[in-house]
C-alpha cells in the first residue's frame, strides 16, 4: 500500500467532544488533510482514521516509579484542576468522567500527566501532524497534551463552545483571553465596517432569545416590577456560573465561587439606596446552595432559578458576571456589563471593570444618574462583524438549541474561519519532540483503524464541509 503523504490533523479528545470536531475534520478532509482521532474513552462514530491511546497511557503511567518522579517540575501545574477535583470530588463527578473514573486520585494524576506528555511527544514523532486539536486544554489529559505540544513547538488548537448557537471558538495555543482570530487579527478599529450586518444579527439574536439552555420566558416589565419591589430604583443582576467550570477553577483571579462574588457585590451596594440585586442561578448547576445565596442577598434582592436569562437582562439596569456567555448576551442587548473577572469580550469601550467595592459603587451611581456610558454602539457592531466573519467557527452540532436559534448561522455567510484554519495548517512547521524509547514503543503498539470510506461517506464529508462554510 502506498504511503499516505497527506498532512495529519490530530484530534485528541473524549468522544463527547467529537460533536464539535466532526465538522472541522470533515472540512479538513475535503481540503486534503488526514484527520486522525486519538480516542481517550473508547470508540465512537468517526468516518476517518482513529486509534485508542488509553492502554499506552496506562502503561506509561505505570512506569513512573514514584509520585515525585511522576510530578517532575511541571507536574503540579499540569494537575491544578485535579487538585480542586479531588479536594471536592462530588462537585465534579457528574461532569468530568475521565478525571473521576480514570485518573481517580491526585496521586494517580501526576503519573498520568507525565504519561500523557510522553505519549503526546511520541504521537507527534509518529504522525508529524500539522496541528493537534484539544478541547479546553485546562485539565487532564488536555493540559498534558498542551504542555507537550508547547515543549515540542507543535501547533496546538484549542476548542470551546462559542457564544452563538452552533459555533465554537478555535484558538491558537491555550484557550485565548481575546477574540483574536487564527491570523492574529482582533476587532477592527480602523475604517467603518458593514455595521448594518451587525444590526441585523443583533435583532435576530434578541428575537430568537438565543441562549444555551432556555428557561421560563417572562415579560421583562413584569420581572422588573417583581425584583425592584416598592422601593427599588436600580436593578443589578448577577449571573451565576457553575462552580465546577474549569475556566473558573483555573482562571479566576478573585472569585472561585458564586457566594464570593455575591458577597463582593452586596458590600458594593450596601450604601446605595434603591439598588437591588437579583442573583440568577445557572440552569446546569445541580449543587447550587440557594439558601446560602438568599442569606447573602437578604432583603436587598432575590435569588431566581427558573427564569430565562434574556428576560433578566432586559429587566436589569446593569449585569455583573465573572466570565460567562451571559456577558455576551448582555452586550447584544446593549446593556452595561460589569466584569468581576477577565473575559474574551473585555474592552474599554464595551465593558466596565470591577476593581473594588468603592469602584463598583461609583460606577453604579453614575449609571443610575445617567452619567456613565453604556457599551459604545459602533464598537459593539465592529466586534459583532469580527465574530461573524473571522472568529466564531460555524459547526452545527447537537446540543440544547432550538431550530430558530440555529437560524442565526445564516449570518455567517462571509465567515472565513475554516479557510484560516486550512491556511494555518498548510503553513505549520513540523515539530521536534524529544521522545523517550518507552513512549515510542507504547504508541507504536497502538493500532490505527482505517474505516472503509465508501463513496457515500466521502460525499457526506464533502457536503458537511461545504455546509459549514455557508
């Protein structure tokens, strides 16, 4: 059989995340690349080559004679998330099956980090990929894969769910804190762009009430009356995030829990008459301590659970978040947005920073008096056009979305993110990993499964690839 000379695109992920990567792989296959999936937790539907790496990693982890040997200089940094998981495993059990069921303990996490780093180096040497794709990149095995790629000079692409239904982020290297595209372009602050396209998107976005998990939709006026009560004049809304979110566990500067953020906000509004705080729990948070949040808010507001986030945004005068899709949704309603933590959409023309309680109190007072700016409308529309055309990657996948929300993808007809991806992979230089003999042997034993690619499968792959570019 002749040697396959196509450049490889290596996808290393659990099968849950294939829903996001299948359309990307189909597009690359149609462009002449060779997608290979490195399976972590068993086989799944994947119309390209794949191999199972679990046995090789278990073998390499067993070779680490002691925890100290396995940790190395980078061990603790690669296992920061696992430190949190095994300090409170019940909080994470339902959402991180690999961590809880395969890694199983912090003592095993460090040998696994070393094993995945060495296995990744061997994979790079075996397949010489143009790029390695991972999901999130902040917990095992992805943190170790990312580290190995960085050490070898390998192009790494990190995915996450995007703000618009049916899209993902795709960042070069670790998950980015900005919206720079794969060519490094940020939001255009130069000549005027097609702001009318942004207006049409914003209207459709608001009309579709586009959110990840829809809840009870109530008229905003009714929400505002109920939340303000007889004496309230200014409504500040805080949107909870799940406390097991990896981006909070790893990335938070100050607030690692919703309770800490709510306490901070309550202190900020203590001396502001007429300001009331409404706390919205996250719909996926099954462990939220509602009574603790209610105790913190006390008579200055309410805690709500079953309420559509867009109804709350419309009702509020200002929204505060740590780092959440709710922040993007708030900007789409052109409402003031207070950031308690850094976020991708952070911009001096769009968002307000929360430096301390006194700073928040000053900004809320200015908002209440109408003397503090709201999101700059021109800058907001520039950002929307950038997201539609260059940053968010349209890859329809099964999730909690309704069909009318997925119609928003019609606004991505000028999107060039997948063309960028092809360009970046074509220009990628080969990595130069340092590989240990035992890792080479372990990865060499992994069988590459080559499914029969019928003409029908080939046509479907091309159809998916062309559809994602519409």
